C-alpha cells in the first residue's frame, strides 16, 4: 500500500514537472514568435511617413530620402534617435522632432536654420548665432557680411546689431562688419564707405560720424572722388580718405 502511494506521488510529481516544462517551452516559443512579428518590417511596417514644418530651403522629398537612405526598421524597432540624426545631416536643418504614431506612421517635424548673415565669407549664421554651412546661392536676399574670430560669433552678431540700429535711424545701411582679434570694429556701408570705429566708445564714434558726414560730403575732394574710408579712432575729429570715382561707361 505504501509503495503504491509512493509511485502515485512520483507519477504526479513528474507529471507536474512535465506540464511546467511544456508551459515554459510554449511561453518561450510564443515570445520568440511575437518578437519575430514585432521586428519584421513586413509584419509591422512603417507604411506612412509624414513630414511637416515651414520648409523654405529643403524639399520634403529630401527629408524622405534622408530617412529612407537606410532601412527604417519596423514600428517597434525603428530607432528615433538614429532617424533624427539622418535628417539633421541635411545642410539647412536645425532641429528635428520624430515620433511614432500607432499603428504604422512616422511623424517628422523639421525646423530649418533662418540665415541672418554671412560668416567669414563661406558660412552662414542663424538667429541663435549658430554657424552652419549650406548653399549660399539659395538665399534670396542679400545678407550682411560678418568677419570675426571663430570663438566670437555671438559677440560679432551683437555688435553688428548695435551699430546697424544706430546707423539705420540716420539712413545708413551696414553691408559688412569686421571684428578683429582685439575686438576692434570696422564697418562697410552700402555706399562702399569703410568706417573704422576701433575698440572703445563705438557708439560715440558713430554719433561723431553722423555729425561730420555732411561736411565730408561737401568737402572739395568729394566732388570728383568717392569717399573711401572714415577713420574715427581719435578722441576728436576723423581722418578721411578718398578714391578716384569710377567712370561710367
């Protein structure tokens, strides 16, 4: 009797172990199959790609091509950070936001750089004083030319705005500004006149330029020559240089 009970308990134990093993095996197979489905682009594909944003210099198709240059992955495996990096490689793109929308949509919002000035002859500056490289010929309007130390982009842009605001009130337009390594300032006006302001008291020197400019224009040399430079790096007055006027052909 005792032997029969022991055999029964043994059978029940191994039956339980077998059921447990089968359950675990079934769960593992299920997880594997589910993983196969989730990672299979054919099973859960990203079928819709929606690109939004105020794009002026970048075509929607360029964004799409950048995203699909390599496989996107499935809805669950697509790496949003990697996809963002692909789009940010485009020259005019400043910022990219990407999110997945169930069940099969990838929503992409793109922000472009807004160029405000040229930087050191071969690059552009945006509104946040970030330097970027893009096709300058795509810019419709003539941008001011800024030249300065590579570590002083923000300072150069701020100095340009200060000088431009003051001169604009009096009808002058700054075409270019140069900030030297020692932070000395000189500007070129739309008329082609270079105004040297130096390192100190630049606003006071601009006021002086505005005051003396009518007298410079009326000077005898201005009748047959063009004003070349006005040097205001003095406590008082200004040094003026003229160049021979270009003959009209």
